[in-house]
């Protein structure tokens, strides 16, 4: 049986994998080739220290910071920007459609990513951004 934290991360990964026409990975290194339709990488992040209920009895409350990295690569700037924006909107739509991940979490918050453009000689430019997502949930112990 998986820990609650792992079940939450698996549910988030599945939610992102349902986005059509994008490759979605979890905790992967940036590949040498970006798929034509773009790439989304879920990074497990840091659950931080739990807030313990009074007296140490009961649950551990987390505000777990995860990252969703979105990367597109295209030689044409307009197409690159358009695809990035499409993926960004698709991620937001998926997150908003199931903001409790089927009841596993209390909720989530996120903001718009800072955008970065990277050039590598001999390759089409990369456009990317990282959505910082906070997951609020409770577990019965720090490890479960």
C-alpha cells in the first residue's frame, strides 16, 4: 500500500497525463529532444515540515510544494508561444476540474509561471515555465 503522499502525487500525475497531445513525465531529467506537442514534467517537490495537531495526537498537516514544468520547442516564435499558452491553459483547466484530487487533499493553490526562453546552438529555442503548486492535505503520521 502506498503512502498518502505517494497516492496524492500519483493522482496529480494521472490528472496531468489526461491532457491531450502532451507528453507528461514525473521526476524526469529534461530529455535531449522535446516532443513536438510539448512536455510537462511533474516534480514531487518538498512536503516541508508538518504542522502537528495539538499534543501530537491526530494528524500531520502539510502544505506540500510541487512543481509542474511546461516546455515547448519550436523554431517559429508565434507557434512556440501559442503551444506554450495552450499547455498552460490545459494544465490550469485540469487542476481546476479536480482541485481536491478526488478527495485526497483539501485543495491546491498555484500561480502563473515565470517564462524563460533558452537557445542552444543548432536547435530550435525552448520556451518553458514552472508552475509552483501547493497541495494542502493531512496524513496520520509524517511517513504515512
